[in-house]
């Protein structure tokens, strides 16, 4: 069912002590009765402690990535079973940094999605165009292809465990942000694309997050758009005051 979500992707930040400090700040500052799901995604080495620390709170924990294989000789990688075993039931897949720096293709991501769903995990699936694509007026085609190649092999029933995160690559960590109108335009296109493939029920039920330099001063206007169901937050998620303000902007 479509609902509001604010997820904080901590990327490669915060050691164990810093993670505990930030979690304590979030527990103190985030409202317990807010009508929005709150998720944080610390680094792999701090996931288990974060799950324990947040056990009796309304803050959930997600992983930033996972491998598509069940197990094997994949040095440095983490499997779905390992994540589930420590209480992590949500995973971010397809982030633009994984696509750009680690050359993750839509075919690889489709395999990762399959593995996550096999283990009853929820997937936050990221996608979006680069600046050159938007300047060439290809942004709708790029997004449609990413959805088609990464997710449209799924059955209708699988979409209950899919959350979408549209992240224009040109607005990640750059200080640039899509205007609320640009975000709404793309989110509406995404919903219509899903509707054409799976029908209105799936299209209306899936939550579509915006990710791309969301800050306290622009969150409320972005989140007010009818097809924007929350945000995947990067830098601002590392500041408890900023993250709390974004959550309260829903």
C-alpha cells in the first residue's frame, strides 16, 4: 500500500561510535507518532548494532546494497541471508553511485532484486537520468528503460515489496535539486509507465520517493506534490536536526 517514507542513506559515513550518537539524536528528535515510515541505512559494519539500538523505536534499518548470489567466493560482499539474519529486511539497490562507480547494470540489478524478493526483503530501487540525458531531452526514455530492464520482469504480486526512488543523477551531492515541478512531472510519468505495464492498482499503491539534494528548506514543497511519496535523503540524513526537519515536512 502506498505510504509516506523518508529514508536516510548514510553512505560511507559514521564509525560505530558516531553511528550510536546519531541514532540517539534521531530517537530524541524524531516524533514517535508521525504518519511516515522512517528508515536509516548505516554502513554494513554498523547494521546489526543499529537494529538492536532501534528495536523499540519507529525507525527501521535498511542496507545500502547486497550481492545477488546466495553465498560463495565473493570477497567483501554481503548476502540477503546475512542481512535477514541480523534483522535487516529492506535493501537499497541501484543507487546512482553503485551504477557509476561499480558499473552495476540494470541486468545485474534485476538479479539482485530477484534475490532480495526471494528472501522476502523489501527493495528500494533507485534510478534516474544523468545531466546529459536531460539536456538531450532523453530523461523519460532513460527512466523508462531502467524500469523496464530492472523491474518489469516481476510479477504483479512482487510489487508489494517494491519502493521506487527517482534520483536525477545531476542533483545528487551537487547542491542542485530538481524543481518540485520537475520532480512531480517525472514521478507522474513513472506512475503512468507502471500503470501501462501492471495496471492502476499497482501504479497507485507503489510509493515513489524523490532523491536528490533534499534539504529542510525545500522538502515541504517537494513532498507536497501528489506523486511524491517522500524522499531518499543523502547528506542531510547525517545531521539529526536536518533529517528531523525533513521528516516533519511530510
